[in-house]
C-alpha cells in the first residue's frame, strides 16, 4: 500500500516537472471541459439560424462572430468539441479493443498466427490512412457513425503491431518463464503478466491515436463525407469558410485553431506520458 502511494507520488512529481505533460494535459482538459460545458450551456443556440445576423464580425454579443447562417461561431465550436471527442474516443476504443487483442494473440501464439496478423497489418498500412478512411466512408455512406468505423478500422493495425512488439519483449523476460514453470497457461500469463507490463505503452499510443482521430474526422467532414448537418463539426466549418476566407477570416481561423490546439494538446500529452514512463528518463531524474 505504501509502495503504491510512493509510485503515484513519483509519477505525479515527474509529470509536474515535464513541460509537455503539463501543457498537453491542460489543453486536453480544456477540450474536455468545453465539450462538457456545451452539453448544458453555450452563449447562443449553436444550431439557431438568424439570417439577418449572417457574417457578423466578432463583437461583445458574438465573441467569434457569426457564419453564413447567422449561427454563433463560438457556440458552434463548443458543440463541435462534443463531436470530436465522441469520434476520437469511440474510434480509438474500437482500434484498441481489436488491435490489442490481435497483438496479444499473435505474440502468444507465434508461428502462422503471428505471421498472418502481421501480414494483414502490413496490407492495411499499404494504404494511406485518409485514403482508406475515404474509401470506407464512400462505401458505407457519409455520417459520423461510418466515420467512426473507418477511423477505428485504420487504428487496428497500429495497435496490433505495437502490442505484438511490446508483448514479445515481455514474453522473453524471466518472470514470464517462471510463470510458465509454475504451470500458468498462456491466457493467464497474457492477462496477469504481459498486458500490465505493456499498458503504459498502449496508453501513450492511444493518446496519439486520439489526436489522429480528431484530425481524420475533421478531414472527412471537410470533404463532406464525415459528420453531416445539423451535427456540429469543425471540419465542415472549415469547408464552409473556404469561399469567404479573405472576406470573413474568423470563419476559418477559430475552428482551425480549435483543431490545432486539440491535436497539439493530445500529442504533447502523449509525449509527456512517454517521457514519464521511460525508466531511463526516470533514473536520470
């Protein structure tokens, strides 16, 4: 019990000394807080169309101005944070669930099963991520659900390859050999020894994949095959703003900044977690 407390204190102490972790954590918390706040309050109704107020510049009434339909841009961005978080979380959960399972299976079974899983991953990596997502969404039809499925499918080989590589290194460790000698089966060793020892690596990768998922959702919505109206989407805001970017720059600047800060925060958080979890860095400190 005391040792666990020391470990937690040590982790938090290293985290507070890591600039990437602190800045990334604050930006990520801000994203989550904005999405949560938009569930109960926004300055204006994000979906309310007020034609007489279309293209109103930023002011005390509309801090980020209004769009071509007279909707409040700030309120729409706040509501769009919900879409980004939901798509990111669910798609990463899909990729992690299937990818980690396949990676653990490949590392435990070895032989033909490992080879089949890795070759299937290589085949999927042969396609650029966004191209694969476009192909799947074009086949399944536009919409947030299909975008989630497409992004989640792309994440599967990423988690599978990482899990298999990390798990193979754990399978060669002495404590795993001792567990085998004690009569533990492959499944039990995987759950009790392998998975806990690679969990930190998987958490870091999940954070990075979350950022990529937000970017992918924005790209798909920008192309018109992601989240469909009236669902708020940062990517669609950019698509609608491109024809008036020189006349009404705020229409592109604010949603673009929201995407950039969200992705930056998650990437910095992932980098910070990786640095904190690296035993070599921990020894240096």
